C-alpha cells in the first residue's frame, strides 16, 4: 500500500492508564489508512534530542510503530513510548543535548527552531500529542508555527479545557473510591479521622466526584480555601453520627488552608513548566485535625489515619472507560487528519465525541464552578438535579 504520509504520536507529562490504548487506536487506524506511524519517545524530549543527520542513530528518540507492537502494549497501563515534562520553549541549558549546545547558550532556551527542523528531517506530516494542558500548550505553539497538530487530552486531574473528559480520569476516580473504602476498615476499627490526599493541583474533580459517589463525608478542593476549624467541626459531627465513630475527608493536593497563601510542596525545585512538586497538604490537614479535635469532641483528641494515594491511582491497567474513550479519541483524531482538519483538540462534551480548536488549552482554565457544584458551607458536593447532566456531572462548560 502506498503511504499517504507520516504521522507521529507522543505522550507527555504524568503517565496515566489509557495512554497505550490511545496509541494503539491511532496507530492501527493510521496504518490501515495508509500512513507510516512514528512513536516519539519521552514526549517533547524525543523531538528535542533527535540529531538531524541521516548517519545518526536516533533509535533512542524515535521508533516506527507496528500493529503487533501496539496490540501488545494496548492491554497495559502507562505509556510504552515513555514520557517527560520537557518544555522545548523553556529548556534549561543543563539539558540541552550535546549537538545543540553551541546554538543555545542561555540559561533558559527556546529550542523550537530545532524541533521544527527535526519534524522536517523525520518527514512528519501530522503530529498527535497526548497530554495535559502543559504538554498540549506546546502543541498549540507548534500549530501556530504551521505544524499540523491534532491533540488528545490526558490527565488524572481532568482539567484540560474544552472537554468534559480526559484520559486517566475514570481510573483515578475508580481507584480513589476503591482505596478509600478499603481504608475505612482501619479508620473504623480505631475510631479515627481518615484523611486521604488525592490528585488535583488546580481543580478538585478527583476529590469532589468520589465524594459525590459516597467515598467520603467531606472534601476540600483547590478552588476554595477552607477553614480548618470548620473542617474539624463537621468531621467531628460526622464521626459522632457514624456507628463505627469515624469520618472521611478527601484532600486535593492543591487545596489550601485559609490564611495560608501557598499550596503544600515537597520542595522548591520547579519543572520546566514552572510547577513545584505538590505533596504534604494531607499531612498538614491531619496534624491540624488532631490538634483541634478536642475542641469539638468534649476535650478528647481524635487520632488520624493519614494516607496519600499518589501513584496508586496512576499505575496499572485502565478501567473500562479508560479503555473505551482512548479508542474513540484515537479514531476521532484520525477522522480529523483524513478530513484535513488540524489545530484541533478531540473532546467529549455532554456525552458526545467532538473536537474544539486547540487554542482552548491556553485560552482559559478548567476548574470547578464552586457556586454550582460545591457546598462551601458543608464542604461537600452540591447537586440539585441530575436531569440532562453528563455522565461525570461537572462539565467543561465550553
């Protein structure tokens, strides 16, 4: 079969279940339509590190994809193409590859000219990046530079604008519910507060939706700084009314205690997108709850079960939705390629697969509408009616 052109796929940012099924869907459909398919390894890093020389060995950065290879990988979690948080528009001097060090000597460099050169060297006609808003923001940059880009949204936080759903979200919610219920046995046995830190840097979907599903009594989210005394009071109320005398709160990693300006970070080092590594708000909340609990429990201290779910919800195989939606997203991406429609982000809105301009990923933020979906007084989800709501209730509102 004569080749129509070359299509390349890459995955960037954190790994999630569902990436390999998406790669599989894109590859199989593209091969059947007559395209050659390349996998770019380690996200944008692969396109930075390619040496544009026919004699160079670029096998560590690019690989040709076959049906047999993606079929095997498509049953697994993570991404077999590997991933990174590389940002070619702000590449630190320390990670500029050796063959580019004479060309880029600043402490922070925009190596986009070299990325464009490498895309041309590899003969890439269409580029399909799969990632969150950071990864896709650079895809939008390449679209402005004239590269034919069709993007697929991926993030456990579910916070890419323009779509109700991102690959990885369903598995994250499923695991959060399951693990929270498992941890209840210990919290109930010891009559404690159960504090569980979950993903969610800027948006609280991964805390709010499991709470709505009954996994927790309360949740605190990045969109609403909460009063720690009020949280202690309502959890104490929940504990008193529970037959096993325990209560559960889900804490988004980006949540903030009222009066504390910053999120909780593991350190001060930032990645190339300017993000410090989050972690520790669960510890702060657990410590504060224990300290304040006598005030609301007749002078008696309530002990804590404190758990950060972290990579337990990121690793492993995808659930049913994160096997089906990536398949649909991959085929939708190929539909757009075949129609000559690029500069698009595939999407799922109101239960319908669609696409939106890729500019949406840099044009706005996707966060929970606190007035609409969060009861700030009770630190719980707010819902008045589910009539004509999409499956995950909280939408992109685009």
